[in-house]
C-alpha cells in the first residue's frame, strides 16, 4: 500500500513538471489557467506615437449643457391696507414682529414710527427698513415676508362650488385660476356666456362675455381674462335650470298643501 501511494505521488509530480515545461515553451510562462475563448489579434498593436496622435472630437451638443429655459417672471405683489407682514431683523428681536398695514398704507415700526408700505413690494420695503435701521444697528439684516394677503380681492358669484370673495396673492389673476379657486362650475352653469365685470370709478362698468367652456375643457386660453382687484365674475345658470326653478317656486304652495293633506288625513 505504501509503495502504491509513493508511486501515485511520483506520477502526479512528474505530470505537473511536464505541464509546466510545456507552458514555458508555448507561452513563455508557467501559469496554468482554465482554457477560454481564443483571442485572435488581426492588427499590430498601436505604438505610443500613434496613441498620442489620436484626437477624439466630442459633439458640441454633448459636452455643452443646453441654455436654461427663460423664466416667466411676474410682478411682485404690491402691498396695501389690510395686509399683514412679518419683519425679521437678525439678532434683534426688538425690531422684529408682525405688522398690519393701516388704512393710510403705513406700519407703526418700533423706534422709527410710520413707514410707508402701500404701493411697495416686500423687497422695496425691506431696503427702506434696512437704511432706517442703520442708525440703530451697524449692519442690519432685514427680511420681510407676507403673512396674510388682504388688500386685493376678486368676487366669484353664481354657479360655482364655493362662490364668494377671494383674496389675491398677486396684483392680478387669470379667470381660469380664479374659477379653480372657487371650486369649478356646477352642473347647471352656463359656461358659454360668463360675465366678467370690471368696475370703474366713473361711468358704467366694463362687462366682458367669456366662453368659460373653451378655457376650462378645450384648452383655448384666448379668452382667459386677466382679473384686477375688485373685478366680479358671474357664472349664470342655464335657461332650462331657470325655468325649472321658476316652476318649482310656483308649485311650492301646492306641493306643501298636498304633503300636509296626506300627512294629517
């Protein structure tokens, strides 16, 4: 048994040395690896000079980012009586707090007195306060934010889900946006003939008729009127709905009498 084991070990050692010698003659090294797919080299490898002469051209549209799309900027909100603003001065709580713009368009600011706010946007007011506070603070860092928009509003009446007064968060608002805020029209709204009333100080108000159906449901924004503060939007009911309402009013006494008769008979 021992002799047999020694014989097997000798054969294995001889096989390893034979394989190593064959690899050295064939590949120039003795690494033994698992056979893989044969790689055929069809051309001579490039020299260093050839590599240095290679110029890779990147298309202009790949390495240059496209220019940013232009932003649609709107005019900042103009402050007015009734608006509530917050003024914050960094590290100076004595100059910070909420302020209501009074009917004269001013705010009562600590140590300063009346400061005109009406007709300004928050950035203009912020700059004015910064200059005024230099008397008390070496480098004032002032921030103005609008807490409540109360000075400008439009009125949505008639066949909408939530008719009423709506405060504006800008100096103007489109008809479509205003109707969205009011909860969209009801099922009996006459969408093809919506009235937009622009009040004027003297003379008759200007009235526009707008096809709201095209704006809301057909994507045609040609009639998307821009509403100004104080404008009124009236969404009337259809003629058929008005007729049925009139008939119901006429029949109401008869209906009530018949109901009472059957209840107490």
